C-alpha cells in the first residue's frame, strides 16, 4: 500500500508570506473588525450547540470574550467561573471532554486572576495529576494510547499554574515529557494517538498532522521550561541550529530534572521545529481531509508563542500570522462566525478570535515577565518593564533593569505611601539579565524580606520564590516566621518550588497569623533540607 499522506502534506500551502499576503498585527483595523464581529457572534449564539455546555466549551468562549474586551465582568466570564466552581465541588466530569476542560479552565482562570481563583486552580491541577495515563500522557477513559491533543492542554494548564507560583509535581512533568519524546515520529511530527514504542528509538506514526505536531512541540517547550531546560534565547537558538552530531554536551545541574535526558529533549524540539518549518500547511488535514481548522490555528498560535519566547524571536508581523489573518478574512461568515469542526460555531469562532488576538503570545509575555499590572505611575516614567499589557491588551516593551531598580527603591523607602504600592508594585519583579546586576538585586531582596515593610517583604518573598537560587533559601526559611500569613505563604511556596518538593514539609497557612510552634517546626525541616543539599549554607537566626 502506498503511503501518500506525507506527499499530500508537502504540497499544501505552507504558512508563509505570498504576493497576496498583507502585514498585520492584532491591533490592525482589519483584525480588530474581525475580532469584534466574532465576539458579537459568540455573545449572541453561545449555548446553541451541545458542546457549549462542557466546561472547556464555556471557558474557551469566555477566554475569547475576555481577550477581546478585557472585561472580567463579561457575562460569559462570570458563567465560566461559576461553572468551574460548581464542577470543582462535584470532582469534575470524567467524560471524553474532561481533560480538555481541565486544561482550558486552568488557562482561563490563570489569565483572568490567578490569585482570586487560586482554590479553583489548585483543584483543577489536582484533577490533572489524578488523570495522567500510565504512559505519561492524557487520553480518553479506558484508551490504551496517549492522546497528543488532550496532553497539550494538560501541559499548558500545568505551565499556567507553575507560572502563577503554584508548585507543579516534577514527576508528572518528567513522565509526560518522556512520552512526548518517545512518540515523536522519525520525521519530527506527532500523531493524534501516539504509538509508544516503550523506548527512545522512534517509530513511524500512522496519523500525524500539523495540528498535532504544533501541539506536541509546543508541549515540549512547556515541559522544557518546567524542567529548567530553557537556556537564554540566544544560547537556545544556537543549540537548536546545530546538527545532532555536534550538539554541545549539556552540563547537568542539581536543579534540572534527572529523569529526562536534556539532549533528547533538545533534539526532539529541533526536529519538531524543522518539520513545522517545511511542512506546516495553512489548512490542517487529517487522513487527507481538512480537519478541525480553527482548533488547529489556535494550536499554531500557542506553538509560536512558546517558540518565540524560547528563541528570543521578535517579529511583530510574522509571515505565519499574516497568512492566517488573510485566510480568516476569507473564511469569516456574514454573521461573524467561523466553523469547521464538530464542536460548533461558538467554540470555532473563539479559536479564531484567540488566533487573531495572539492571545497566547500576550498571556505568555505578560506572565513570564510578570508585569501585567504595571502600566505607568509614580517614579517609573513611561518605560516600565520588558513587557506589560495595557488596558487594550497590547504588549508594550521597555527596559526591565530600569523599572526593577526604581521599584526596589520604592519598596526600600519607608516614606513611600502604602497607597502607591497598590497600583505601582507587581506581585513579583523581573530581575536583570546581567549577572552582576541580578545578584545585587537578589541581595537587596534578601535583606528586604527580613526587615522591610510589609509590601517589601511580600514582594521579596514572591520574587525570591520564583528563582531556583539556593543562596536565597535562608531568607525564605527566615520569612516563615513573618507575622503576616501572606508573607509566610509566599515563602513556603517559594521553598517548595526551589526544592521541587510540591508538598514541602507541611505548614498549613490559613488567613491568620501562623502559630509559633508550627513555623518553628517548618524552619527546622527546611533548614535540614537546605544543609543536606548545600552543607555550607549560612542560616539566619
């Protein structure tokens, strides 16, 4: 029997700029007009298709409306929050849509307000842990094979939780990362239902597609960050450009995952990117037929968001996006909708809107650079941080070191009014890329966590808790004795993240001051851990 699928894929129109393709950004008037019509359709038609009733359905439509309006009080946003809470009480559904729903709900709540919805996020994350397949992937109930489509949403959900300061179990991430590496086809692509050879010797996959390859490689990027594999963008780009025969030896460090081979991960990402570069079509096909087109386009947008982050790609008008916008202009119906799949027009339209908005790009940029709330104010000037998102959802770039220096000065100044902290100070700071400047910032934060104001202590604890730097551990251990429970919680969560111990050593932190015997016991346990991994550590009395 002849194998025609790869040939058919190769002759399809690839995401690239043609003579008829225009240059767009999410702020282009043509794009904004399409988004507005799509949003209006969702608002008028949501609930008319049976898939709209699932948690993932309502959350993806709510996410599209929130991305386009910035309104947290939007009726669909409120409906999605209410449904998430109701399903959390019941333990979440376990049908074929369940894994999609869990991941999409995590992305939605993490985009909306991770602090306000932390209990729901933690419940969703626990459900994801419990539903991981024995292979390491996620799949339908009673299926023997892992499902790349469902797995991508579980990975994205874990990434979102991790970036919001919630500890994600490293074993869970290691298992899914190894599954992705094992089930990648020799040509770099991924299948819908990955056939797992049980070893890292690749085998042919019978139903690979551009949609699943984007999902698979995007998930590899997510796992890479969760496992500490992502180098700075310039180094990462150079490594991915090298052929396997001369790949550099990767030095393993204590804070890297030992259960995943970083070299294999790196080769998997490179091969997946090469396949996407040469074969990703404008229209997705599955077994020779157009398939789930707008689901695919949203997957492509997410893939590029993580690839651009990892490789430091800065192109405001990338060719793949321009081609997709032109395609969507031709496909949008008179009523403002798009539809080509089984999930109905509201969900398909939501996928298209999220593509046009570059929603993943904006969310990833905002969360990674941790400046979503910083949009201008006292002592900071017009340039604030490497990136922020303004009231219109636009990503604004600036100088990170300048803003962090000014913020540290604000936090360190006892004369700064507390009211300024509410609007000016983000929950966590973006530290400098310059090693010397970064170390000086860390030293200042360690001092603040001991004798600073409440806001200084809280910001210091949250910032130090996102950096896997054992030199900061003594300060976080000291902060477990802080009189404010919010500082204690941030310090505890930071130590869990730093140590890769999701459960830590107990220490339940309620919304009241932690009792002395409890924080003393936690300090002893964490001190013993620190001395076991860094015998020369100097503890703070």
